[in-house]
C-alpha cells in the first residue's frame, strides 16, 4: 500500500511540475504575442505616415513648383506639343 502511495505521489508531483512549466511557457508566449502585436500596430502607423508623406511629396502642385522655381522649366506652347501614339497602335 505504501508503495502505491509513493508511486501516486510521484505521479502527482510530476503532473504538477508539468502544469507549472506549461503555464509558464504559455505566459511567455502570450507576452511575446502581445509584443509582436504592438510592433505590428507601430508598423501600421508608420506605413500610414509614409503613405501620407509620399502623397505629399508627389503632389502635382509641388512638382510643378519645383520644376518652375528650381529647374526653370516651362510648359511648352500648345503648337509645340506632339502626341506620339504607343507602338502597335495605328
């Protein structure tokens, strides 16, 4: 009878240790998941900011202002504009 009690006690201890280590691992993985989700949110915010910045830099009025102000470019006269059709279109 004592031997059976010792075996059951050893099994209970092993089960308890297994549960504790499993819970610890689950907590660590949950913390890692939270950190990765936070990083994902930060990347989404940064992506939105970069898209906004790109649209600002590519605004037609800004490009035209730089072309005329810094590069001294001008819109050609209508008589000097030629439209070239793409190859294969007749």
